[in-house]
C-alpha cells in the first residue's frame, strides 16, 4: 500500500476544485505530492513561478502536502517520487473518458502505477481552469472559482475587475 500519492496538473490557475481534491487526498494519504507540470507546448496565463507560488500558498496549511514542478510524463514523475498512485479529479462524464484513457496509458507504460479518480465535490463540478482563464481575460468576477491569492495575482497583471 502506498503512503505517497501524486496529483498532477498545470494549475493555470489553481482553482477551488483543485484545492478540494488536494485537501481531500491529504486526509487519506500520508504524503501528497502536487506535481505542477511544465509543458513547453502550452501558453499559460500565469508564469511557472506564479503558478508554483500560488499552489504553494493554497496548500501551506496542509502539512503532509509538498509541491514540486516536473516536465515529462506524470507516470515517470510518480516513479521518481516513490509513489505508486496517481490521483486525478473528475467533474463530468467527458472527464471520466479522458482520465480513464490516461490511466490506461499510464498503466500500460508502468503497471506498478495505479490511478485513483476522485469525483469533484458538486459545488466545484462546473469549475475548470480553461473557463477561469476566459473569465479572467474578459474581466469577470473570479471569486466563486479560485482562491483569493489567485485573484490578487491576476489583478496585479491587469486581469479581473
């Protein structure tokens, strides 16, 4: 049984849904490693340093959660961290389809790595980083979707009202 799990994502930006999954995982596992993926093909709204600082800020009170950056495959990151479990959150049926495909690919590459899907809390099921970025770009109110620290950084960059 694994006492260490990884939860990976781009977190551009981190949402209340992400925070909920991390918090819930932290109550069930001894160590949760949040892996912030660096993908050179994506054009993030926030810089790597901003995203890392924000993720660290929102989990600072969770003593068994550690935040790291990585590039490459999540399954390789999990192995490097000594974890044999990857946690993924899902909101909708389309998320499940995507996550099952990814879990199967990961398991094919590394049979010792298992993926656990955690359903989103219903109050966060409609939140996605993609939609948050759109709201930010158009000056909308982000307070129902992201931590206050994210709003502060986006305001400093000229996003949000």
